[in-house]
């Protein structure tokens, strides 16, 4: 039967730790690179808003469709009471 040596165990443990650090570094570098690529592409695609400064615009969303992003379900307004 083969006996496990301390140096072999230590070498394996160090190898696993180094590989883990390298993989973590590569994943983080890829995430940063991907985020910068997306921000560059969206930065150049934005168009300036043609509205005059101070102009107010109300955009209505279809709130009756449950798949729409602004859908809140059946909403009922409540009266305001000031508590003294």
C-alpha cells in the first residue's frame, strides 16, 4: 500500500489554491472587460434629449397589461390624513 507524503499533500494543496486564484482573477478580469465593452457600446449609442431644459413630458405606459413593466395590479388611492 502506498503512503501519502506530507510534501505531496502540501504540493497538491498549494496547486489547488493557485489554480483557484488564477480562475478567480480571470473571471473578474472578464467581468470588468465585458462591462467596459457594454458601457462603451451603449455610451456611443445614446442620443441627446431634444427637449428644452425645464420642459416636462408625461409618458403613459399601458398599465392594464400584467406583462408591462409598470403594472402594479389593482391599485386604489387612499385619502391623505395629517396626523398631529
